[in-house]
């Protein structure tokens, strides 16, 4: 399995969701997981992100092993640079759009976070809505806030 520039995934398990998948995605390449409901698409994404652990498999990103069941190696989710937008967006209802994005900017000095969050709001065309709360945003706007938050960590995947 070689992923010097991209992502390489090989997963096997029988339960709770039967999986047998192997693919490689080069850096900059777009890959789509398609299949019927219940086929394991979200489980695969959760395994890549480190939110679920398969019974057996390997995941490498840019030459770094994130998971190798033969060596009992599994980096936790915080150690993987993955940007993920959840199906429910997982926005914090008590935080403004700006604050929801700043949550993901913990890797930056505190003084730089507001400016970077505003740049991300501009990138998703929501710069005028920084102080609105999720309940004050449309579903599409909430989705773009979640996308900006995922991009804030400058993910590898």
C-alpha cells in the first residue's frame, strides 16, 4: 500500500457493518463513495477520520500510517488532519457562526483566530452573517459554516 502523496485505505470487517474496501486517492484527486443506504459509506469516512476503528485494515495519508491493525497502530482523530462535515453539521447552537469556526482554529495563536475565521466566512460567501447563531441561518448557510469549520484546520483529507 503506497500513499506517498495521497490517501490509501484498506478496511475489512464483518460486523457491525460488513466492509471490504480498498482504494487509493492521489493528492488533489476527488473521490466519491457511492452506494445504497446502509452500505458503509459513512462508516468508511468515520474510519478515515479516526472516529471509528475497523476490525482490520490500514490507512495511510501522505506516507504516514494512521491505522495499521497488524501493528496495533491507530492515531486518534485529533492526530489526523481530516476535515469532515457531518450530516447534521454538528454546529454549536449557543455559538455564533464566527465562534463555530474559531473552535477549529486552536492551532493558531488566539489573536489570529478572529481574522482567519472571517477569511473563511468570506470564502464561503457568508461574511455578513458572522454574529448569527445557527437557528438564525438557513440550512444551506449552516452547511457552509460547517464547511468553513472543516477547512479551518487545513486538513490533509
